[in-house]
C-alpha cells in the first residue's frame, strides 16, 4: 500500500494489472539526516533514461534538504 487506496503488488490475489515484476531497491543517503519523532520524511525520486542506460536519482526535501544522489547514474545504472 503506497498511500490511501493506492497500491502496487505482484502478489497474485492483489496483483496490479500490467505489472510483471517488482524488484527491491536501496536508496542510500550520503549523509544521515535526523528525523524527530512524529516528523514525516519527504523524498523525491526520478527515473532517468539515456540511449544506453536507465537509472534513478533521488533527494530528500524534509526535514532536511539533501543533494541529488546518483546524478547521471554515476554510482548505479542498468544498461539497455
């Protein structure tokens, strides 16, 4: 469940139509951030693509703003 009634699933009883697989992924932060109790964390993720590879970039915006991680797929990417 992502939020409210929004979900994605590969589990047969709740399978999302058109979804063939879901692979876990780790989005590390270069610098840890302090999150006070009860505070929400806001992150942004971008799926990027070039003619030869696909990669994700990400950043936090709350409670602290981080730099964009994995710019141009410099640390991790998947070849096409």
